[in-house]
């Protein structure tokens, strides 16, 4: 895909974030060392971002008798690769 065809989604940069979004960005930096674009694209809706991150953390970090964390991470990698997503 050439640059002219790339999708564009407006988001709030780190230095512009205030209130709840600023806290969410700080949490993201504490967790991952930076704010990934997948997080930024929800910046106009901080409550949606918080809910999405809660779901992700619940699925990936919760204790499970069936799948361990490593197995869940491997599944996520395979699905991302299949979908052409670098996350």
C-alpha cells in the first residue's frame, strides 16, 4: 500500500493528553515503555480505551486452567501473523 492510500485516524499525542487519557498513556508507558498506535487510535474515547485494555488484560493475564500465558501469547502471534498485523 502506498503512502497516499494509508488509512488515517486522528489521535491525541502524549504531550496533548489530559485527565483520564493522560493516566492511561502513563499506564501504557509503565507497561510497555511507550504508547503503541493500537492504544492511540482509541485516544478520542478514553473510556473505550480503558475498557479495551481491561478486556485485553483479562484475557492475556488472568489465571487459566486450560491455557498458560505463553500459550495465549503464541496464539496471539499466530493470529496477528495470519492477519498481517505486526502487533
